[in-house]
C-alpha cells in the first residue's frame, strides 16, 4: 500500500497596504558669487608664437588663433530703439568667442584696438572707420565682412576704392578672409556686366570711375547690396559731384565709409560723407560741437600715438632753407611784380589770380626757372648721402611731376625710382617691389596724388616733403605710408621750407588747420576752419578781397 501524499495547507497572507504620506523638504537657496580674474602678463604663457609687441606669430599652418583671455564686447549702437534689437547685441558673446564658434583664424594676431574696430563695424548699418593711416582699416573691414558673411547677414557686398588699390584689396581678402570669393570689376561693358551678374563672388571690387560708368545698372531697382563699403571715402565729400550722387543712389542695407581724413578742408566734408551713410542726418549749418555730438556714435577714430605704444617714434624736423642768391633775386622780383599786378587789377581780382601767383612762387622755391639753381635740392642731396651710407631708404614727396623729374636727374647716384601719375598703373606694383627689395635703390620720388592712398612703405625710414601741400591731412597721409604698423625703426620726417617766402606763410596757416579735426572728435566748440578762407588767401600778400567778392 502506497504512502499518503503530503498534506497541503493554504494560508491567507494578504496585508492591507500601509498608509504613506509624502511631503517636500525645502532647503534654503545657497547664494553663489563667481569671480573672473584676468591673468597678468607674467602669468600668461609666452608660447612659441608670440612676437614682439605682444602679437602672435603664425603657427605651422600659417595661422594664429586669438588668446582666450581677451574679451571684446559688441556694443549696440545708441540709435537702436526696439528693446529686442538692443538685447540682440547685449546678449552676443565676446567677439573672440564668435571667432571660435565660426572657426575663424588669422595670419597675424590682431591688435586689441583692431578687435574693437571689428566689433564697431559689425554692429552698425552706418559707420565711418576713420583711424589714422597705417592702423589697419583694411584688415578691420575685411574681418567684419567675414564675420557677417559667416553668420549669413551679408551675401552681396560692393567695395568701391581708388583704381590703384583694387588689386591690393583682393590680396588683403586672400590673406585675411581666404574663404570669401572676390571679383575685380573691370574690362569692357560686356565683361563688366557679366562680372556684376556673377553670383559666385560675394565681394565685388570696383573703382570710383567704373561706378560712374555703370551707374544705370548699379542704381537700378533690380540690384541691391547687403553692404556697400567706400574706401578713401573722402572721394564723395562734395555733395554736388557725380561720384557722390551715384554712390548715394546705390541700393543697400548697410553702408560703411573708410577714410583717414573725414575732414580734409571743412566740416562740409564730414556732412558729405554722412549724406551717403545717413542722408539728411547732418547739416552744414551745425557748428563743430553739434557735429561731433551727433556723429559720435557712428565714427570710430584712433591715432597711432594713442593705440600703438610700441610703434617707433616719428621725428619731425622743419628744415628752413635759405634760397641761393640767384634764386632769391628771381623770387623777390616775381613776388613784387605779381603783387603789383594783383593790386592793379582792382575789382577784377579773384582767388584764382592769387593762386596762380602762389603756385609760381612755390615753384621758384623749388628751382630757379632761369638758372636751375635749387637750395632745397642741395640740402636734399646732402641728406641723402647720409641715408644711402647707412643703407636706409627715403621717400621724397612733391606736388609736381616736373619737380620730381628734375630731382631724378640730380639724385641719380642714390638709385632713384619714380612713382607718380605718369607711371602706368600696371607698372606701379613692380616699382614698389623693387624699392623694397633692391638694396641699391635708396630713394623713391613720389607725387602726393599717387602716393597718398593705399601704399605700405614701412621699410622706408626717411620722408622728405620737398614742397608743402595745401592740406595737412594729405601730408599726414603721405607720411603715414612709412610710419605705420611694421615700421622697423623711427621715421624721420623733414618738411623743407624756404625762409622768408610764401612757404613760411603757408606753413603757419597749415598748422592752424590741424586743429579742426581734433575739435570735432573731441566735441570741442571752436571756430577754426580748415579751408583757406578768402581773407587768408589774399592775406598771404597783404591784399584785401574785392568788394564784389566780399558781397
């Protein structure tokens, strides 16, 4: 008989669910303060790529990245009204962070003031970058365009510049923004129209004369540029000129003006430039203080003595020269006879008559027309002996090509090169390169007109102003061809002035004219004018203007 199966007992183990209460235990918020300490210069790693003056040299790829400790803020323009527009700029990260996000690097480390200039342009639809010549306005404009293009804020850019600078701008774009395609607008009408219509080139580079020829196409309603940049914008200062009219009519969203001389002769120059940027914003009826206050947020101007503490000094020297006896006799007779002639004209005298006499006397101060004697040339040749013996290079400026040609005959032993309006445009780059690289070429004879814009001649350590220009701003532009970023040593500037002549009187007036630009940008209120007034012109010979003109 088999064993009985196990006895199975079933028990009820179910239990009632326990009663649970949940509640939040709040803790007081902990107050946190954060601090950022900028590392001192001693604490920053020097690194293998840091060059003299704090700039970094390129790495093995030929590029540099900005130091992470620097923070350049993009500040909103004061004319922004909508709160969201102001917040857009206030909430932007530092400029260095934007470069990092967009993966932008540079062939050379920009100076801090250049980053400020880039931030200034980037934030503005209307702007004047008026830095003194030699501070890198080209690089700042290109980098601002590069950043706008990377952020899809511009897709069509027109850059207008003097004809000799077109290839220079294209080279600078290749250096500072190699990914941006550019196109030089040149050739016949058919070729130009084809270039204008090319969508592949983000930046079109044209000269002022070409813009005048193509004005109907440029100002047509079907064309619109996201940004129009005018280099050497003083070319449009005259509101009655065709150049000003066409530039103002080009359809655009943004407008920038680049010029080292926003005020060349009078405050009307600045009003003319602003008529392109913001039509009607400034008026010629405004005084200096009003112009400075109204334009302040749209203009950024820095001078080398303020931002480049490491730049070699500029040594100014006024060489007061006595004319040779024969030269002096010729000069004295010409002045006496000229003044008598002007006085005899009575009511018929005009400013043009006075200018003719001034130009004749200035030419005699350079060379005696009868004998060819020249006290200035003798002094210049003596100075060039020292320049050549030390292996240095000099630039000599004159307003007359004829004067330069006569100098070339007498300075030939110093390895003379010429750069003026009669030199074909296609040959000018070769002249500059020869002057740079040929150790036997010690002197470059240059006209103010050809040499006042767009040239980098920082390898020259001497500048001679053989005769004086009417406008100190033009002289400063000429001088700054040598005294600029990259200058290897001090630049000696010699202004040659014939004693007891019209040149001394002009020199006094020019020194007074330098005050106007400083007055505008410091918001000072003065009555100084850079124009040679009618009274000043006649006063050069102690003459009074005719009643007809005074009326």
